[in-house]
C-alpha cells in the first residue's frame, strides 16, 4: 500500500494508540524519497494538515544533514536519529519514520530544540 502526501510517496503508513499515546509508522524507499520529506509527510498526515501548514523541519533538525546521512548507501538500519517536531518524537532510520505523539504535559511547543540523538 502506497500513501502519498503532497507528492511525497510513503510505502506504507499506519497508526495505533496505546497507553495514552498515538504512534504513526511509515516506511519509505530512500532511493525515491528523502528522509526529511518522509518526516514531513508522516507528521502532516498524523496532524491531518497540509505539509505547508506545519512548522518548517529546520526548526527541529538540520534537514540537509538528515538527508545526507540516509542518502549514503553505506548507512544501515542500525543507524537512527531521534528528535522532537510538531509535538511528536520522531525516529528516522534508513527505511522507516516513527512519530509518537507525546502527552500534553511534556512542556514542548513542538518546535524541537529539546534533544537530538544519533
């Protein structure tokens, strides 16, 4: 099943709710879709908003560095990047984006800046 959000192709998109949080999972083909664009597609789909209506990704992470990391064919699935964006904790791997909506008491305005890890 392919999901397309504003011209960005995701190989699959699913969501589930448990323990008061909502998790969204999308798989993408890094030969067709850049990691940063997959993040934007997942978050806009999770929020039910057009990608141009959400904060620019660069408020949360260096999108060029993210793309460069996952554009490298040597990057395996054991590499992941986690950061905050639009009220979600985003984890990106070479073929997957996970977005977890955190509880409102997390104290984040959704623009990132709290943490980023590789």
